[in-house]
């Protein structure tokens, strides 16, 4: 995900970047080093610096308490940088979104409006509006009100007339709200004043600072009408990935003028043997044998064995290879090799890196009838508390929305089964 804002920066001509990282950031830090600091991508007159959450004597907790707090804790680094560089404006970005944007257009509007803060905004429908900070602004674009994740009457009060966007979004009645994208431009002096003086005790831009700043500063709205998807939740991450497999896709990576960069992996091509694949992305280095893949994303170095079927699945792949000899030894010892075993059926699932899923496994947390019922007669069952409705000779399983089973290698979030990194799902299991 970090490659999205990083690539947008490079494509926009912005090459002086600080990346703030926090919880479980080892793999992120490693990726940043390999991609942007270790020779993967070269750019002149630029820099990428990682600023990791650090425990301070005055703050034993150490963790960032919010977006503003993250910047405040490293404001001394920024000030030192500003003293040696001629910098007037700072772009603040979120790391968990999928979109393509020229940030210099946003910065230019910020400069033209002589704004203290500019908020990049996008029109959203009612079903998603409560997930974001909503903005109301006047005919000049000046923000008048900012409300973080409103509900009920508060949500209704943030409804706006979006007819002025009819050229870009078609049916404006479907998008009666303007949401903050979590992408901001600050004047340098305004940012330092907000973090060090005026709002020194406030930790978050969206919930605390911006609702106050619109009353005291020149805060402008910049309307973005391109594809934008926040992937900060399990469901949104899952949906956005699977949406990429649809034709025509709402979002394209294949743009030679504004490419997305990532670390070179130097993997061999994927090997396919008698596979059925429809509406899917298959990454490099995979070994797929007599399997069926539909409406799914298969990550690097994945292994799917004979008779395996996956549908509506995001498989992250693996970062290690097991040879055929190593896999055979594991099977002979009654253990599970990396990848998905023979005759396993998976649907509506996210499979994290290096997962080991055995043979004859069923993962299908949805209204599934005959196949799961028949499999369950002879297989070990793994499921949280659920309701089973008997219909004649079959059983109708009601999809579970939330469950925590880390000791068994999975969680369920928003009805999506998430197989944990390095987890092992034993032969014959049913989730």
C-alpha cells in the first residue's frame, strides 16, 4: 500500500518524503529500504526518510496518538530540515488508500487560494459517508464546517448539493456528501503553529484539529473526482482488491505516464498446468496445478495444488519457496506445506503470507449448503458459535460476521475469513 502514495509523489515531482511508521512496521520498513533506499528505485535530488515511533522520556507510551501527534513528535526533525531547505508547503498523505493523483495540482490550488490548509475531498454516497470526515464549503471553496464520521441527524446536516460535479460523477443524487480523503496541504508556518502552539494538546487532524481550524484559518477544499478507495478496513481492502479483477476495471495500474513503483523481485514466471482461470490476477513465481481460480487475486510465489478451487479470494502469497522435496517430506510427516492443498475449496477469504492450508479443507463463511454439509460429516470442524438451519437433508449455514480464533489460525471480519500469516489449517478442516 505504501507504494501508492510514494508513486503518486514521484509522478507529481515530489521527491522529499518522510514516512512515519508505527505498530508491526518491520516488513514495511524493510520494503521501504529495499524499494526506495536500497537501489530499487533511483531518483536525483531527493530523499526518503523513515520516522518510526520512538519512546521518549516525557512520553513513556511512545506510540503515536493520532495523525497530528505523529507529526508533532517529529516536528524537530522537520524544523531542522526546513532550516536547511527552502520549503513553504507540506503535503500530508494517508498510507492506506488506492488512487492516482497529481499532487502538484492540489498544491497549486492551495497556493492560488493563499490557503493555510487545503483538504482534498471526494464525493461519496450515503452508505459510506459515516466512515469519513465530511466537509461543507461555500461557493469560493472555503471550508465552513468539518465533521468527523457523523451519524444520524449530524450526518444529515452535512448533506450538500453536488450538482456542480455533474460533469464528473453523473447522477449527483447518489453522492450527496463531500468526504475528506485524509490528504492535506499545509503552509509550513500554519502547521508549526497548529502543532506547537494553538492546538498543542490535540492529537488527530480529522476528529480534533480540522473542526476547529475551519473556524480560525483559511481552509480550502479541493475536489477530486477520480477513482479513490480507502482500504483501511478488512472489508474495504478485500473489496478493492477483487474489484481490480473485474472488466472493465474502475482502476488501472497500466498507465505508462504515471506508473506505480515497487521493489523488483526477480521472480520466475508463473507455471500453470491444466488450470481454469477467470477474472483473476496471478502474480509472479506461482506454481498452479489443475486448479480453478475465479474472481480472485493470487500473490507472489503462491502454490495451488490439484483439485483446489478458490473464488472471491485475496491470496497474499509467500516470501519463501519450499522445494518439491521439502514439500514431500512435510506431507510424509503429516504436516502441511506452504500454499493450498489438494481438493481444498475456498471462498470469500483473505489468505495472508506464508499460510499453510491442507488438503480437503473447506473455507466458505457464507450461506453454503450441500458441499459443506457433506464435507462436515467426515472432517474436523472449526467454527465459532453459529446458527445452522436444517432444510430437508441439507444444512444452511449462516455466515458469521465477526470471530476471533487466532489459536486456530484465523479471524472473521465483516463476514470475510482472514487466514493469518504463517498459520496452518490442518487437512480436512472446515471453516
